[in-house]
């Protein structure tokens, strides 16, 4: 006759296995979520960095257009980084001189930089070696046929080091 009895398993030996499985699952879940948050943070930093580069590119193009439209002010040294600030004369009917317009342009560009780029700096000059210098010492040599706009800021990836963007155009 066949044994039709039901075997009873001893559950005491395997009772802790489900707790161990839950702990391993929680560990894997926490590692996965931590990695996901880390990638999200990196994505946000990269997006901010790209935004700063876009702002610097637009600002460089704007500065070049302003200098080309007021070349007399550039030749007179009005776009020198030591130049003065904006003047209201440029917004009146009487107008302003080329030097005053250059100072107004420079003041507006600086204001835009300070509002949009962290610890931003600007230099507009003639330079034969445009990819050198820093915001304290822009290293404009006054040589060559290039109008150079150097823009610096502290990027979110490396707050210790300045990021340099250069826009350049040939001089007339």
C-alpha cells in the first residue's frame, strides 16, 4: 500500500531566510536609488554648465556686434576693461560720444555678466593670443588683427577654476 501521508516540513530551519532576502532586496534598492539621485544631480550640473556656456556665447556675440557698430569708441579705448560705466546721455535725444557709448555698452555687458554668470568677468581687446589670461589679468597684448571678447566664470563642475569662453572677430 502506498504511503499517502503528508509530510510536515520543519519551518524553524528556514524562517530566517525571508528576512535575509528582504535585507538584500533593501540593500539593492538603496544602491539603485542612490545611483539614480547621483545621476540626477550630475544631469542638473551639466544642464547649468551648458546654460552658462550659452549665455557666454550670446554675450560674446553681442559684445562683438556692439564694438563693430562703435568702432571709433573701440579705437579710442572705450571698451578697455578699466572703462567707465553707463551714461544716460546715450539714451537722450542729444546722444553721446563714441567713448560714452563704449562705456555704456561695457557697463551693460558687465551688468548682464554679474546677473547671469557666477563670479563672471569680461575683457574686450585686440589680442594675438586669445586663449590666455584670467579675469584678474586678461593678458591682452594689443597685437594682431583679432577683436577678442574673453568671458570668465566659475562653473558648477569646478568652482576652484575659472572657465574661459572666447569670441573673436577680425577687425575692420
